[in-house]
C-alpha cells in the first residue's frame, strides 16, 4: 500500500481526480457472444427481468470510474461524476442505465465524446441508439449522488446497495450478472478515514485557503464484482491493522468502550482468520480477492453484509463485554463465518438473477455452522442448528403467507421481499438434508466443481442441481420440487401396535399442513425411551406417505417415543403424552431441544397441549435444564406464551408465582451465562410492584444480582423495561440513564427511543406520527426497537389505534427502506397483539386491497399469523 501526501489548491483536486477516473486503463472482462438484435425493451420503473436479460445479451467488458465529493455536513449534497465503459454487441437499440432519483440530479451527459441531451424517465437514463456503437462505448455523467442508500450520519456514512440500491446512488447497470470493476475516488473531510472494495493506491491532502480542506482517497480498480457488492464507508473511524496468517486485515470502528475493545479485538480477527482457513480447505480454492477488510457500524441494518474486501458488520454483534453469554459468542462466530463464506458463495459465484438470492444465503449459513462447530469450543453444533433454524423457519412456514425457498421475480425492485426466515433458516435445513441424502464427500465435491466452473461468473440453482444430481442415484429433480420450489411443511403422526410387552408395528405417516398431496422425502430419527433411562434410536427414511419401521419390531415397549430426536427432520412431529412428565429423562440436550420445539409447534396447532399447560411444563423443566442454549429456547418460548397467549387477567394472576420461580431458579443455577438468561426472563415478565421495585433497585444502584455481570447495555435495557411499565421513580429513569451512556452513537439511540416510551399518550402519538416522514425512519434498527416498546402489551390499549396507519405505510416502507425493514416493521407492530379487533384490522386491510403486492401481502400474513393464532388460543 502506498500513501502519498501533498498539498495543492483545492480547485485543482477535482480536475486531477477526473483525469484519474476517465483516463484509467479499463478492466477486461470476457466478452459475450454476438446475437441478433432484439426488440426495444420498455422503459419501466425498477429493473425488469426483460431489461436485465436484454442487457446481459448485449453488454460486456464493463467498468465504472466513480468520484464522490463528500462534504462534512450531511445536509449538503454529494457532487459526483462517473465514467462507464462497456462493450456493446447490438447498438441498434437504446441502452438504459438505472438511476432511482429525481431528474435534477443529472447534470451532464457525454457519450463517446459527444455531449448528449439527457433522456431521463421511469428511473432510467436512456442512452439513445444514435449515440452508441458496436464495440467499446464510453459514457461520462456528472450528477448529484442519491442519498437513499448512503446512510449519512453526522460524521460518517456507508453504502448498502443490496439488492437493487446501487441505482439509488449513481447511474448503473444494476443487475447481478453484469459484473464490473469499480475504480473509486473519495474526496472526504481531512479527519475522515475511508475503506472500499479495492486496495488504497494513495491519498492526497487538499488545502483551500482558510476553508476546511479535504483528503482524497484513490482506490485501485476493484475485483470484478456485482453492483450490489460495491461499497465504501467513510467517516470518523479508528483504523486497526493486523496480519493474520500472512494476510493483512484492516478494521474500521467507532467503539469507545475500552473493555469491549480489549475483550473483542483478538477474537474478531482470529475468527476471520479461522473462517478463511476452513473455507480455503473445504472449497479447494484460495481466497479469491485481493484484500480482506471489515468495518463495524453503529446500528447497521443487518448483522453483516458481504462486500468484497470491505465487509460491514453491526458493531454490537462484534463488540462483546465480559457479561456476554456463550450464545452471543457463538452468534458472533456464526455471523463472521457467514459473511466470510460469502466471499466464495455469492461473491465469487453469484446468482444470475435475484430469484436465486437464497443460494448465497443458504451456503453462507451452511458453511458458518460448519466453521463454528470447529472454531468455538463447546459450541454443540447440532444443538445450535436446532435452536437457530427450526423455530425461525417454522415461524414462517406455518403461516398462510409462507413462501417457497426459490421464488419468482419479475422486477428487481421487488427483490427485497424475497428475503426472510425461509431463506436464512429453512434453506439450511433443506441443505443439510441434501448433504445427508448424497453423503458429505460427494456433496462437497459437487460444490467444489460448481465453484470452479462458475468462478467470477454467475450461475443458477438448476446449474448446481445438475452438478449434484450427477453424483447421486437419488432423483434430486423430484426432491427439489417440494423442498425448494414449494412452501409449507408436513405434519407427522404415528400408530404403535404392541403385544406381550413388545412392539409389533410402528408406522409413521405424513400429511401436508395445507392438506395437499405433497410429500417431503427426508431422513430423521425416533428415540425409544425406557423407564430405566435406556434409549434406542432408529433412523426413518420417510420417502412415502406411510412408512413402517421394521427395526422397531421386537423391541420392548418404551415409556415414550421422541420423534426427530437428532433435530434433522422438518415438520410438526407428534408428542407422546408421557413426554410432558418425562423430559428430564432425555440426557441428550439436542433431544430436549427438539422436544421443546415439538411441544411449541403442537401447541400453536392446537394439538396435544394448550398454552397454559405448556407453560406449566416449562415451569417444571426450567429448574432441571442446565444447557445454556436450551435455557435460552425455553425462556424465549415461556415469555412468548406469557405475553401473547395468556389473557391479561391470567398474566396478572400468574405473575407473582412466575416471578418468584424465575428468581429462585436464577439464584440456584451455577452458570453465569444461564443466570443472566434467567434474569432477562424475570425482567421480561415482571408485573408485580415487588418485582419492578427489585429491578429498579438493581438499575438505580448499578448492582447486579450475585453471579451476574450486567453492562451498560444491560442497564439501558433495564431502564427501558422500567419505563414501559411506567415505574414511579423519584427521578426520571430514562434521562438519568442517558447521562450514564458514554458512547455518543448509543446516546443518540437512547434519545430517539425516549418519546416512544414516554408515560403520556400524547407524546407517544406524536412520535408515531413522526414516523410517517421518511427521514425519521432512516435509522431502521432504532425504529424497530421503538415500535417494540410503542406496541408493548402493556401499551396495547393506547397503541392499537396505530395499526391502520402502520399497514397503510407498508408499501412506502418497502420502497424507501432496506430489505428487512418491511417485515421487521410488521413484526414489531403486530407481534404483541391478541385481540379480535387487531386481527380484524388486518383482515379489513387485506379485504380493502385485493390487488395488493403479492409478496407484501405474504409478508403481512406471515407477521399477522401470531395475531390470528392468539385470537383463537386466548379465547
């Protein structure tokens, strides 16, 4: 890396920068085959599939040279210029560049050296055919950068351009199969750091008399990447460089807590190094790009984003303190491994179109699970897999809005609605079943062939299935149809016949939850559990609607049967009646986890156990459960039942006993991490004055219960929990907590949340009304947190009136927010309601909008499913 410092007049800086941008040698990418001219593609908003296919047919050898001049004040616009070079096989039709901004943002246009009138319509800059030529074309544009996806803050900004947000910042061919090299120049304030996809060539210090100067970062041409992977971050960051296994890594962050830094920096760098080593060995391909850096961003919209050479992370996921639980440490390892895996799965080989966006996510999760199994001591891979993936996948697949893993997509502007728990959680379950069906080594060999064949290019799911299908006798095409191309899950049942204390027949059946005739071929285990504690585990090949298990014949009649005991099957499995009193006999924590999941799903389906009954089962189990991850699962399910599936009067009656039990179990549990999880559950359900006063004393004195480490973040959460309960403190709780927060980014978050937690309804009303303004929704993580408190069950009586307007805003939120925001908005809004009136509001909205966007409609049905079930189960 070369740093060059010089001082010169500011006015000359931009001229020099433009020469670097426009005079650079263009990257060479493999050419496409010449074809006959096609019909003119209509100019419509977004990026239609027709447009994407036409451009992929005609355009190759693509490169972008970009210059952004970023002022210190986020209120000022960002002046920009770009030079786009591309090879055109068919110049008989216009070429559309995507730019989702106002026409006045475009200042000038030059095509192949000639000034050209700007033709801007329907989110596209249309390049006239008369100005284009077969072969190499060069387009120069001066413009004002769009702000929507620049995530501008007072002293830093960052891009987040997946899936189609590059076009909101600059004119671009915004589709994944038009990969390009990006050469970037950033002109930023002098005290700002900057990071991008490519290595830094040099910097130039610029002075302009008495005015503040700037620092210009000249980045080398990037590797060949898709537009959604283009990225830069700039601002007041601290830069840390380390060499790990011979590879230099640079890390930008804004964390000010020295204890978090001391505890977190070593593991953050080491996990990245371990993940890279694993993936190079597993794939047989060395790290495919020129650099590997990352940045931690306050309140980043996602956990992470896999930009080539410049991964983005949510800061709170990386920086853990001494009070961090084992689950948080595993989650950090999983996240880092996930984003690192994307360098191969998604960045090296990219989907042709965003209908296959799930492919990069499933392999990232799949690899992350494998890496964490090795990288984190005592991580219990199988247990983590069950707890991470099954509840989340079932949470969507049980709803009437369930979507398949692979979905159709006609326009890239709707790609954000494809994301969700089916992609992130059902798909890894499917992939593990596929690996089991094929065998680990044939599966791995197939993936290696896929990565090598399509390296630095694009591929589809059928391309991969074809490769894998050649390595197994199984019919993957038929298997793929139900697992990948259709939504839903099966419901299993069984019949057991016995005679003289022996099993004479054990038969399992499956039926699609929607009553269709579909079958999910899969392998899973059943566990025969005997009074002595002895167990017998049998594997089921569930490849038919009805399957007999001959291995069970002749075995002694068990005390009970646990279905899906290893947590690899998918569906609603039956609950043996004896299991409610015999959970403690299950020695394997994975078996207990699957039992808890089975109980919960059967309860929601109205089978075997009612909500209050299941809560009683969990109250008996919690004192005996010693596995931390299972305690997390149990307390999460128990608090969900408490708040969503019990009537308010039932909660009030149960609270005194439940609070005391949780406090007692917390005191008796010897493990600090488990104690903290139990304390959080106690904090969640605290309704009595006695419990709230105890929480207030802990917060006020900053003195945690014995054996528990509470940090600043924990005390902030405790203050928010007290505020939503309108705890009558002598001095206001939230303003006091604000003074205790040291980090300026976390201070701003607290200031944003405070109106949503105000004791008076008028202030909360005004806060909700403010969310109608897009500018007040920019910090999406803050908004989602605020909505959770605004719609807390204790505030339901005054907040339910927000529901109609919340639903009315959904389409706008999809257009202005990032990919997870629409569903997060819906979940935070609807998740706590159980009243018939709330359910009716959703139904009336759907009835009033019969032509509603189908994918948004599905998201609404997914989020409202809890409301509909609560309406039935609570009555």
